[in-house]
C-alpha cells in the first residue's frame, strides 16, 4: 500500500496513507491576487481521485476557493475548522466536516485528527472567525503532522510519536508577520515535535510580483532550517524537496 507524501508547493501536500489520498490547503493557480506562482504547476494526477481535502485556516493562501474548483473532488470530503462550513458550502464536495482541536475523523483506513495551531486565521473582509488547525494523519503505524500555519507552542510536545512533520519555514514575501515560523523557530518546533523526518513547506512557491529580487527568500529558508536543526533538533532528519517531489514512508 502506498505510504507517500508529495509536496506540491506552499502549504499544499498530497498525503497518501491508509488507502486515502488527502490534500492539504490547495493553492493551485498561477496568480493569487498580487502573488505569482513561481513553482511548477500541480500535475493533474496529483489533484485527482482525492478522498479528502484538509483546510488549516481561512487565509487566502491556504483556503483558495478557485483552487478547490480545480480538484477532482466529487467524492471527497472537505475538512475545515469549525465555523468555516458556510464559506465552504457549494464547493462540489461530497460532504463538509467542521472540526475542533482533538476531533478525529476516518478517511478510508486513515485517522485524521485536528490539532491546535497558534495563528490568526480570519478571512479578510469577512466576519467569519474560526480557530486555526493542524492535522495528524495516522495509518499503518505511520503518523504525519501537517502544521498549517503556526507559531511554536508547548502542546507540540504532546502530539506523540511522529514519522514526518510538514513544517512551515517562511511565507510569500520578504518578511514574516506574527504567528509564522521562520527557520530558527521551525527548528525550535522540531525540538518539541521530535519527528523522525521533517519536510520544510510554505516557501519557494508564491512571491509578490512587485519585489524585484526574490532569489534569497525563495531558496534559503529550508536550508537555514536544516542548519538550525543540527543545533536544536539533531535527531531530526530534514529533507528539502522541490515542489512535485515526494517522500516514501
């Protein structure tokens, strides 16, 4: 049975575990407001035959409704934070599940647990206010943590044994606001999480078109994490992938 995680750029990943195909925070368009996708497009085989789509929060670079229309989602479940069901309605999914931290659903033979995240995830120009989530997917004795967007929090140490952590290391611009992980803070998070493997995400995909030199902030953060992890989380192996590459578990 396939046990694989494919990073598709930014916070979008395809988790294949327990017979389920789960996609996180799909952002698939070439343009997102003032942001340009500089990574390769997501291949059709990666966005087909999905069983569930996991949404961490409502920021536009994580919950992009036009991107949801590009998915083969007719038989899939859309999983969102509690309170986001209204915004998620009418998206051509088989069902919508609203979760709070600690809630568990089953998708095929995989258990999907919503876990806390420390981030401000409201929708711009919307009165909808919801909590932010991460997810732990478990099947066949393998546990994968998708952090979404979050700062470090003590509860990371309580998520249990993890085989892989999908950990954000940057964003989409030359600087970061609060509630995000930079490479140093991501290494601190890995020291709490203690996964066997870590995959840096949330970098190298989207960037403002008006910024002339994006090279350093597009390419440096995952390598900065790898260096910081040797000091702060030396038992964690950091794997740096390009969008479209995969880790077999």
